[in-house]
C-alpha cells in the first residue's frame, strides 16, 4: 500500500532545508595565461572549447563571456536545425552539423531535447516547385534526405494551411526534410558548458573583453574588465559583435550587424508537428513543447546592436503568419525578442585564421548560426589547434570575397518567391 501523508507532514517536508543544486559547470577566477582564449560564451564558443579539449587535448582554455551563459544569440533564436542546402560547401557543412545534432545528447551526456520533427518548405508557384525539385535532387545526390510533396500530399501533412482559392499565394506543394527539426537552445548552451568544464575548460562569466594585447601584428592576449589575460591564440565567436571585437586588433570585417526578431504565442494543444517555412516570404514556424507557436521572419533591415525590435517588422511577420496559417489570427502574442545577426555580403560565414597572427574568427552567420553550432565548434577547434582549416570549413575564408569565391546561395535562410 502506498504510504499516506498528513497535511502536517507534507508541510514539514516542504519547509525542511534542502541541499543546494550543484553547479553545472565550475566558475573559476581567470588565470593570467591560457593556451587558447575563446571570446564569446554562446553556442559556438562553448562548442569550440569542448572540441578543443575533447578532440585535440587542449584543455588550458578560457571561454570569456561578458554576461551570463545563454544570454546571447544561443538563447535568442527559433531553435531550427536542417541541412537542406544546395552549394557544395554549405551542403557538406550543414549535413555534418545535422549528423552531430543526432548524437549530441549522448555525446554531452545531457538532454538537448533534439526533435527530428522534419521541415517542410511550402511552394507558391510552379517555378518554385521546379527549383525545389532541383534542390531535392542535389541533396539526395549528396546523401541527404529530401522529398518533394505535391499539393494533395502537403495537405495531408499540413491540413491547417490556407488552401483556398482566395489565398494571396496559392499553395502548389513543398519540399520535406524529415531529419530536420528543433533543439532546445538553452540546453545546448548548458550541455556544452557542462561538458567543456568537466574536461578542464575555464568558463568565465561577467568578463567583458575591452581590448587586445598586441605585439606587432600578433595578438598575445586580451584586456578585460577583470584584468589582462594572455594567451597563445585567441578566437572570436561573438555573433553580431564580431566587427567591433575584431576592430580591437585592427581588423576590419565585411560584416554588418542587424536585429532579427522572433515571436511566441500563448500555448495551445499540439497541432503543428513540423517546422514550416514559406516560399512567399522569409517566414518559419514550429510549435514548442509548451504549446506556443515560435516563429520569425526577416531582419529589421537597419544596422543596430540593440536587441529590441521595431513594430513594422512585427506587423510584417504577423501578416505572413496569418496569410499562411489563418488560425494564427486567433492567438495572442505573448512576447517577442531579438538577436543580433552578423550579416555577410554572400550570406555565408567565416571560420578561419585572420591576417592578424594568433587571431581566429568564427562569425558572419546571418540567419543560420544556431543550426551550425556543432559543426562550427568542431571545425573552428580544428582550425585553431592545427593553424589550418578542416575540409568542411576550408571554403569559409575571409579572402573568398576578394577572390571571387562567394558562397551566395539565394534564399539561404529560406526560398523567397519573387514576382
């Protein structure tokens, strides 16, 4: 028989002092010298530190975060993972990242809540269906799953879309990647931080980098609000702040910073079982485990370092949501937030050595930073450890723009309909 408790015994147990929760990662004071410093305690910085320790045996590493772990873009995104790209460098890189996502919880011994719910991109014209077929064929030639859905097949998968003859953008079909999905973004930051710390990496929060220590054209450390810290190598992984951190070392980057907003509604019963994107405009949506609809659209369009979005973009994204999914008009918006995007001329990132000795760059991720986290950390760690790129990031060099080797994949965050 189960043991019964009186109200008094329940209260007694509730009021009894409890053991404090153990810290998930150590919080040491910074040392005066490290082999490697990673500026930025987001997903990419933490993943880099983890793979430096795990794959290369470099454990004398400090990750410097100006605020707290999870305060930047790793905690300010729509959690989507996918590998449905066309260009060779992007295709191989993001497929590797998706493969790493598939085993990440086991690798980190931490539940990252990886959900392979699939992503469907909805086509709004016959020409777009042709382009989806081409993309799907290229994906399958590279061993990546892809399925082309006609209108009837799409209606079975996504019955809540607007299939009426009055729809502003008529639905013709879509392309489906079943291995795509979502991941709990906070869990990714916590998992990498915990695993890196267990391998000896120092994770130092509330430590803002204010300058670089230079010896001629070589970086030998950083100045911080907690004092000078020297290092043999310094890596930058600060997302939208890449430009001004690199400028501390005299390096000017071809990067602009913009705000990208995201939104979440009140919770409702489960009904959206995929990540859904739209070919008419940059719009993407999934339903969270709590029941809220999580969605987003384009950047606000002007340069800024603020994390507070503008009303005109809220209006635009809401119009997309209701046009594609009429039921969205009945939901209340709970909140919206912004992350700072570092946008490059060709829409692809930089993972490379820089012209400044001892300085390495991981930035320029545009719309695709979160989904790249595992492969970004893996290849950036390889680049720092070996002073040479991994095969997967060899094309992501700074000088590609001068050499005519742009990775300009149209609609890299989605496929946008053009009239």
